[in-house]
């Protein structure tokens, strides 16, 4: 018999090496063959690819418990074992021996934590039954000791395995592995390999009882035929004993039958009595049912009569028109004292009409003549009341506005600006707000003429207030009478006086907006709520005109429909609201335009602050009821931008028409522009920065173009002209360029143009004084660029050493006089003395740089010749 792989110490050491570092201990390792199984099918062995594997059981001890693992190891290409898979024995749920293997050496292990349960677990095939029993017994013992439970075992007899364990215990427990010369201690062998009695599947007591039973009774299991005959004889003996027992119990059966017969007779008598009682009860039940039917009919008749009386009472009450309501609905009294009674009458009429609608009454009632007549009577009442109430409200609006128009105390007067006050008007209107709400419910079409009448009356009042306020505002503002031309004439004290007056003009425009924009927004909101448009409530404090007119509770309509304030206008209602607001506020914009034009004529720069003020108010108007105000502010903003653009265009034309003055080298519009820019910065507010930056861009662009054009009228002095004007531009705008990014950009542009003009002018002076010197150097540079070597240049015509010496004598003799001539020429053409020091320093620097280049060129071409050094030239310039 071949040696079991479970006893192979080499295999154990290979397994331990494969799992080294995991702190796990190998309990048993055995070689197996792996094949793939199929669920529900008995696949034939040998048809699937068999793979050699090693199954090893390992344990890992922790502080309070021990974990057990089943490891699958495979052979690598070099024949070395390496881990393939690992299973936790706590998830082992089933051990099944394959029935299609006659040898019984093939089994499967089922785990309950596998992700893919549609794939059958692999089958493991052992070399013999002993290896199979040894592995399975080790698995079961570890599950029982470590986990406290046993998996399900299928296809193998547990008793047979217990007997096998008992027979093979000495062989397993006493084996020592001495392949490598080492001897394991007996205690370790007993711990690792011995199968103790406590670990067996059958307890010690059960095993002793089983042996005692088997010892007292000779079964003869080994002889199957004899055992079968024995079982047959015992079965026959049992059947005979049962028949004998039945025959002995016959007297007892007779007594039971007699008792059953007596009980049957009693039951028959009882059945006759019950039949008699059933007949009597049936007759009584029929009598009771007839009595109940008559009683139910009487009760139903009584209930129907009572209900009919109640319905008739309700019908009469519904058809009746209370006399107190009828008097108010047909009368002409709409005084404030009786308005509460009128409102109650309206509420009753609204409820009555709603009750007579077909959808709210029984169809039978709808066909009754009394209902039709009463509905017609209610319709007549509604028409009469709506007509009289509408006529009263139209006259009331016109009368009250006429009263305000005739009272001069409501308007601004000479020497007194009067802020419009509509508190009395709104108080009067709130008295009839609920009446309007009910009129809308009764007849929605009646609100059209009322809206028109209210708008026409209030429009006259608003236009009168705006006209009087604007006239007095212009009259009370002290301004200069002489208009200002910012870029023409002299910059004298007149402009300073006007600049002080201009702030009052801007303040006047801002005051006009501060008073009338919130007023128009509040009037629009009040009109929308008063005339029952479903618009959200505006915040009075936010609009800036807080007189309590924006609350629905103040109008007295908040409790009629609480959802109105949350609903939004439909497109049709929004169009109707905008049309009504146009009628309400149209014409008031002319006074705003007049103030804007007046401010522009006094000082066009006021457009900057007015534009910012308008933009600030425009950004705050978001409500539906403020559409006309948004349009008005937008038109004002466009008009202000147009007027300011006109001013910018006129000033630009003045710049373009400028002419060069012989007596004055700096153009006059450059310092004037600095004054203009300073004033414009004082007016900037809000979004006016873009407007001013656009004006700066146009002004400066035209200034630079005009400057270049005028410089070309005298090309000889063009650079001097540009230097002085660009310098004047930088000096006048230095402070503003530090804070205004747009002017900073043009400041750098002027700086670059200034540097270019200086470079051209200085180069011209230098070449004029030392023309032969630098012309000689230029000829040498041209030859170098033509790929002529430095050694060949002294042999060129006109460039010989003799020519070089002649050129040096003529150019460098009297150097101090030549430099003095350069300074005089630079000083002669400049009219601005403060520019001379910086220009002369730049001239000396450029001359030294050019001369240094000439010296380096001569050292390369004429190395033997002596040329004054650059240091000597610097000393000469420093001494002068």
C-alpha cells in the first residue's frame, strides 16, 4: 500500500513555506486531484481535465478564539507550491461524497458565502478511501471543536467513519516523520494528528451502549441470506402475536357495541323533539318578520316626511331674499357709513348666485319654475347693483381728484417744494376696496370702465404734481447762466464756478427721481391691488415711499382670497395691467425729459452722475407692477447716454479743428482735457464708469491722431512738437492715471510715443555733428553684412588705414566744441526748459553707446590704430 500524502513531511514543509508570513499553522496537508463538477448531473470521471492540487487545513490562533482555513495550493512552472485559493471553514455548509464514483474517493465541499452559486463547486478526488476519511475527519473535528457546529454530510455513513477513526487512531497518532532526521515530540504528534475520543462523531457513552447492544445480540450481518430469513421469521411472529391479542379482546368489544346502540336510541328520540320545536319556532319567526316589515315601513315614512319638511324649509329659505339686503342692493346709498351693510349684501348676493348654479344644486331643483324665476330675479338684482356701484365709483374718483386739483396746497409752489401726498386719496379708496373685489366676482367686465376712469383721473393729478415739482426744482436751483465749452477757450475761473453749480443740478435730478420713482411704483402697486390684479405685494420700505399703501390688509381684501398674493399674473392679465399702467402714468415722462435737457444745457458732465443715479434706480425695479417705471428709467438712461454722446462728439470735433500755434508749442486741449477728466471723475457713480471710459477712449484717440497730424505740418520740428505735447499729456494726467485704468493705458501709450520721438530727435542731432564718423562705421557694417572678412576691409576703397586716420582727425579734433554744439542745437528748438535736462542726459547716453559700438568695431577692423576710448569720452562729457 502506498504511503499516504498526509504523512509526507516534505509536503507539509512545502505548504508551510507557501503560506509563510500569514501566522497560520498547517494541521494536515494532502495531495488531491481537482475536477469541475456539474449541478444536477452525474458527470463521468475522466472526461474533464484533472489538475493536481494540495489541500491543506490551517489554523490561526488569536487571543480568545481560533480561526480555521481550507487552503488550495497549486504547483507553479518550477514545481513549487503556491497559494491558489483560501476558504474559511466557518462558511462550510455541506460535505458530499460523489455517488458516481464507485471508489468513493471523490467529494465536494459546499460553502455558503460563494458569490456565484450558479457554478458548481469543484470535485476533489483522493488516492484512496483512507486519505478521504482522514481529510474529512480532520475537517469535521475542527468544525466541531473550533466552530461548535458540524456541516451537513451526504453520501457517507457517519458510524462507518467513526469506526474507521477508531481502527486507524494508533497508526495516525504514533507516526513520526524522520525524513529530515528530526523527531517530533509525542505531545506534538498527539495534538496535531491523533484523533481523540472526544473529537469523534459519537460520544464515549453512546459508543459503549452500542457495543453492549451489539455484544448481547448476534445479528449475523455478515451472512446476508441468513439475516434475511431471520428477519422474515421475526415478522411472522409479530403478526401472529397481534392476531392473538385481537381475539382475546372480543368480550370488551361486545360491551362497547351495546353501549353504542343505547346511545343511538336516545339520539333518535332527541331528534323527534327538536323537529317539533323547530316547526313552532318557524311559525313564530314568520310572525315576527311580518311585524318588523310593517314597523320599518312606518319608520321610513316618518323619516321621509321629516326630511321632506327640512328640504322644503331650506328651499324656502334659499328662495327668500332678505329685505335688509334687498334694500341695499336696489338703493343708491354708497356712503362710507353704510359701506359695511353694502358689503354684507354683496356677500349674500354672491353666495345666493353661487347656490343657484346648476353644479351646486340637485338637477331636479334646476328644472323647477320657482328656481328659474328666482335665479332671474337675482340676476336683475346683480345687474342693478353693479351698474349703480360702478357709476358711483366713476363719479367718486373724478370728484375727489378734482377736489385735490383745485387745492394748491397739494402742489409745489414758488419757494416751496411739495412732496406729493396721496394718503387721503388712498384712505378713501381703501373704503371701497372690498366693494371692488365683490364687483369683480359679480361681473368681471365692469372693472374695465372703472380702471379707465381711475387712471384718467389720477393721471391728471400725477402729471400736475410732476410738472409743478419739476418747475420749482429748476427755479430753486442756482446755476451759472453761461454754458461751458470744456475744450475751447481758456481754462479760467469761470469753469470752477460752473463746476460748483453743476453739483446742484445733479442733486436736483436725483431729488426728482427720489421723490417720483417710489411714488410711481407705489401708485402702480396700489392700483394693481385696488383693481384686483393678482400681483405679489411690494415692500413699501424697499420702494422708498412708505405710506402703508402696499399692504393687502390695508386695502381690506386680504381675507377674501388669501391665495391672491401668492399667485402670478397670466399673460393676458399682465398685458391688461401694463395697458392700465400706461394710462395711469403716461405723460409724466415729459417732465423728466425736461429736467434732463435742462441739466445738460447747464453742464453736460451732469450726464455722468445722472446716468449712475438712473442705473441705480433701474436695477431695483423687478416687480410686475413696475413695468412702466422700468421703461421710463430705461428711456431716461438712453436719453442721458445720447446727450452725453453728443457732448463727446462736439468736443471731439473741437479737438479735430485745433490748429498749431507758433507762439504756443503745447496744444491747448491737452491741459483742458486733464481738467475735464478731473471733473468727470467727480461725477462718476454706480455704472457710469463704462460711460466715462468710452468718452476717455474717444477723446484721447482723437487727441493723439490730431497731434500726429499737426506735427506733420512742419516735418523739421515734428519730433520737438511731439516731445513737448506728449510730455505735457503725461504731466497733466499723472495723478489720474494712477487711479483710472483707462487713463493709465493712454498714459503708457503717450510715454512710448514720447520715448520714440526723443530717440529720433537725439539721433538726428548726433548724426548731424558726427556725420563722417558714424557714416564711416556704417560702411564697415554694410561690408560685414555682405560677408566681407574683417582682414579684407582695410583694403577696400575709402576704408584704408589712411582714410581711417583722416576720418578720426576730422571728426574727433575739437570734440568739446562738437559736444557743445550738440547741446546748443538741442536747447535751441525746445520751448519747455524743464525738458532740457532729461533730454540732454538721454543725448549723452545715446552718444556714448554709439561711440562705444564704434570703438569696438575699430578694434576688430583696425587693431593697430589708436582710437580714444569710451572712458575718455565719458570723462569729457562729465567735465562739461
